[in-house]
C-alpha cells in the first residue's frame, strides 16, 4: 500500500503524503546517492511511519520501518 501520490513537475516528480500536506520532489535529492524516485518514496514513507503510525500501521524503530499486522474486528 502506498501512502503517497505522485505528480510530474518540471524535470521531476512530486511525492505527496496522503495524510497531510507534506511533499518532496525528486529534485530534492542527489542522484549520486542513488535513484531519486527511490529516495523520494523512502522519505515520504519514513514521514508517514513517524508522523502517521496509526493510519499507516507502521512504526519506526532504530532498525527501520516495521509493518504491524492488524487483527480484523468482528
């Protein structure tokens, strides 16, 4: 499940959080550090895990993002 939407911008792509107004663009990142789209997606996913953990079902720990299984309610 993605927690962001994407939109093309001049020379790049904007990744916007689906829970708030936070966004990043691929132009914010340096290609010498790897793929800019991957870096932008990782930044938004980390933002969601840190600031919207209940909505996303993810929690941030020192070793990375951990997905939490939810039990179905009856």
